[in-house]
C-alpha cells in the first residue's frame, strides 16, 4: 500500500529537478499522475517542448504506474483548467496539486527590466494562482484536496539579485496561508515548501574557483532533488490531513518548520506620537530586535547552499 493509493495528482514543472522527482515518487506511492512541464529553458524565453514531461510519464508507466503528460504553461488559467479536465477524463478525478514549476531571471534590481519582472511573477505568482483557482471549486465540492506550493528562502530571507523571484515566492507563502484558512471547513489543505536542492536553478549560479567547484560536487550528493520531493509527496497524502497553513523547508535530510510573521515588539504612547518622539523613543526601543540585512543560516547548510536560489 502506498501513501497515495487511489489519488490523482497534478505535478507542474514535472519534467526536471524537484518536479520530476515529485512525479516519480507520487507514482511510486500509488498515485495516478498528470506530469506537466512546458519544457522550456531556465529563463522561460523559448517555446518549450513536450519532451521532458512525456519522458517522465513514460518512465512512470514503464515502472508499472499510471501517468499522462501535459506541456501547457501554468501562466494560462485556461491551460491549467485543461490539465484538470485531462486528469478527470483520464483518471476520473484530481485530489492534489504539487506546484514547483518556475523560472529564474536573476539581475540586480536597478538593472531589472519590466520583462524580467513580469515573466518571473507570471510563472511563479500567477502560476500559483492559476493552479489553485482551476482546482479550488472541485476540491471544495469533494471535500478533499491538497496543495503543495513552492516558496523560497529568497523570499523568506531575501537574496541579492532576486527581487522578482523573492517577491513572487513571498507572495506564494501568503496565498498558501489564506487558501489553507479558507479551505479548512471543506478539508482543503495548503502548505508551502522552501527547498534547497541540486537542480538546474542551483547549477545556474556561477562557479568562481576550484574550491567552489569541489563544494558543488559534495552538494550534488547531499542536497538532492528527491529529498524535498519526498516531503512534498508526504504532505499531500491523506495521512497528513491535519497539516495545513505551514511553511516548511527541506535541505538535504533537514526538514525545517519556519516561523510566520508575528508582532515581536509594540511601543505605545498614550498622548500620541510625534515625528520627533518616534525617532527619539520608538525606533531606539525597537532597534535591538531589528532583523539584519544579511541572510540567516539555513539549518545544516554549507556556505554555498546559503547562496542557492531555492
């Protein structure tokens, strides 16, 4: 018996990296899988190909599982609605969505073009909206549905050169939380994951010296794509029905539960604040609890892992 026996799962970005392993592991756990991948390059600036998604679906079927492929873009709501129809027509339903589909267009913000911004927001933020909007009514009606969205430490902590990516990923964390809150009464769950793994995205970071190249060899062995993929599959399984509205991380064999924004200091002045007293009293009192601009360390992560677009 697998953790997803009898379930149908849509995996976006399923042709490569974490998405590929999500699709394969979901199938190993008994799910029938719709493998979606546009088949485009890392920057999303080419037409793409059905090849990657088709190859993964074929691999699942060769191993005795059930899968179909889809090469449409998550940036189109109509296309995602087509993925849902494909799942229902082929397998009789849909019960979960795992949504790691994404691209990178890294550049310092003062050099960022509108296209660099729009394209990343379109794939990540709009794509997350699309997969949720195309499925939410079905999940509510059947009182059964689970989402695994993908956020990033680039949004949670910040990362230089990734204003577009970080903004989208932080937005996804908010989207996931609200879908979880609104869906609770209908057994609709949503969580998000900030993964650190050796994928096309991490490989895109330039290597500056031999020492860095050697560290990358170690990273490729210790932070594999199957590790966050396995966690993603577990979180959409019925056995995780009590888990919703959370932000997780996965880095190697470290599984991380992240805090969510809450007030950490409140200062009050009954007679009211002025500009001068805000500057002379309120700010100094809060300053010791300000967050530093530097990224905090990930649990168990190496120096190179801290720099990866997760």
